């Protein structure tokens, strides 16, 4: 979502400057995987110790080595889930199920997926259409399915209030109110989100519309419109995927990076672009780590969208930084081969670190595309002078994470924000910890008003639903609550570092009639 031209990973653990749309903050640098001791990257180890967790720094260098890729394989593009349309409603069928997959090469891991063993198919929704989703739970435990970034009624949002048991089918239905954008779907039950998501319950949603920008941009799925789902995970040598604090502090861990379900630690995936202009939709589906996308040759990416849709115009950037849960879209005009790199930065107590050549793109298109549209979208910036102001404080007590002093480990214990339909609000999201957080708001998109006290610039003037809040930092965001009110079902606001969410950094949002 934000951009840095120098995503360094040096072995001295010193401070780095992180630039976000003109804003500069300081963070402890991650250590390169070659020398990284156990993946501990200056993310609040004192807080862990204060919570009573005993651990030692572990020099599991073999699990963290990131040398040059020695293998190649063809990029797997997730299947496009076909819906059936009848009576004006398009129905999609999903089953959350268990399975097995290779998360580290040559080792079988127990996994979860939608309609398959790991990850899920891509859904394509169209603005204005009515959709019905029949989702069956075959996991052996409760789950939900949250449509991350979608503007839908609270009862259909897939939050923890609508968790459903093994053997049951949940059937939300709604009209697609979103304009063109990239969304995703994943579990959201209390206390199990990290476990289920890291084991593979994640899939992409593409929303299309009839705007001029959409017709002028690449849109043929799997040909010139390509999903890139990144996951930086943690696993032991037996392939057991870790998801909580005790698991992440175990011995002998490796931190594999996956792209569309394939381990790219020592494999560069390949893609032959048959069209000169190709669109890439990037999702960071990691539980906690930060993914930065860049070209190996230092060239530019033409970013066209943030979480919540098109920018006003295509914007040249050297890299795209995505915290956990965030998305972005960019296009490449390919006359020569290009290699995309992923730079992984540890976001939690341990995690991945290093730079990977993840996708070697061969240019084979013979067409000559028109110039990119001069305008993609109109974004009217909010005048917040009469907006209702709130402060949302992200905090911790030992290993318990809080919002406004309350740990959201149950619906009754979490803090609740109450607002009314039509309200316009400006929130200060204050990070009262020294930990990394990824702030996600359900229901409506928001604009950045400031990041660590500085005005947003560049792509940060787009629309978001997930944004980075550095340790000790703050962001101000503005939003308007439109369309949906309910006095029973609530939306959520939380840290999208999934472990922090499960540890209590989640509050509820009730939108009622004015």
C-alpha cells in the first residue's frame, strides 16, 4: 500500500527510514535471512517476556537461508469459480474443507482450503448483481467466511456473530455495491482466524463494473489479469504450520514464502505474458509479515489501485508495500522480460525476512496497447472540519492485545463503537505499543488524513480498508457510514496481524438508524 525505494535487510539491526507517500517513520530493520537469529526482528520481545512466555533466541539458520533460486515452475493461477445465474441471482458454492499440501518442498502438511486442499478459487462479482453464496463447513470446527473489504450488510459480512458449525451451510445473499476492486475472503471466527487462515483458507474476489477505466484496462482472467496471493508462513521440519505464539517460538522453524500456493524459497515461478499489457492483483494473505513487491531491475510499476479501488490515475512507483490483509493492483507494459521480487519483512515476534525472485515474466505479446487512461477514478477528498472525531487506541497487556483497553476475545468483552447511518467520522488510530499493527475496518472504505502527523501523498490518496500503523505511530482516517444499519449484527475493526486479532485486538462497530 505504501512505498519505499530501499527495503533494506541488513545484519546490524539498526533503524531504517520507511517512507509512506511522503511520510517518513523509523523502524528497526529486519535482519537478512542468512544471518537472522530465529526471525526476531525488534517487535516487542520485552512484551512477550512480560507476559510470562519463556524463550531463547534460536539460531535456526538453515530454516532461514534465502540463496538464489535453483528451480523454476509455472505460476499456478487459481481457478475461477463459476456461478450459476437464475432469477437474477448468481449463486456460488464453496466448501471449507481439510486436506494436505506441500508448504515446504517434499514435506506433506495438513492444510485447509475452499473446494480444494489449500487456498480457494477466485470469485468474480459484478457491481449491481445479486449474489448468493452457499458455504458448507466441513472443517470439524466452527468457522465463518468474511468478505474482506466488501460493503455488505453486517449480517452478511461474515464476522464472528455468524459463526457456523461443522456440517452446516451458511447462505449469505446481497447486492454487490462495490465498484471495481480486489477483495478477498477468509475465516473470521473468534480465536481461530489465524489457525484457519494460515492453513489455507483464503481466496481472491474480483469485483467488476461498467466504468470506462475497467473497459480500458486488462480484464481477461488468467491471461492479462493475474492474481498474486502471497503467504509468509511458519512451519517446523515435519510440515506442521504454526499460528500462535507458542508455535512461533518453537525450535527448528522455517518461514516459507508461498505465491499462489507454491513455495518460492528456492523456486522462481514463470509466467508467459501473451498480451503486452498485463494487470497484476496482489494480496498479502500472510498472518503477520509485510510483503513489498518490486522489479529486480529497479524499474517502475504502474500502480492503478489500492485496497478499495482505482486511483485517480496510474501512478509510477518503484515498489508496493503491503501489510497483512492489504491489496494493490498494477500493470506492466512488457516489451522485455521482467522479474518480480518479493521483499519479506517480519511483522510479528518471528517470521520471514529476505528478498526473493518470485516471478519471471516472459514477454511474448505482439499487440500494441493504447496509452493508459489519463483518468481512472474521481476521488473527492473529505472536508473533515465537521466530522465526528474519535480516538482508537491499540494497546497491550502482556501478551493480551487490546483496543481502547478492552480485549476482544469474546463478543461481550470487546469494546464497541456505536455510530449511525449517514455519520461522517474522523478517527485517530493510535498505536500505544511498539509493535507493528495492520488496521482493518469492516463495512466502509476510508481515506487517510494523516500518517504519523504528515499529509498523505501519491497512492496514499486512494481508498483503503487496511493500513499499517507502526510502533508508537498513528494514522488519521475518515469515512462515511452509508447504506446498512442493524441493531443486532455488528461489523469489526481490528489489527489484521491475525495473531493480534486472536489475542484480543478487535472491537465491534454497530451502525444503527439515525
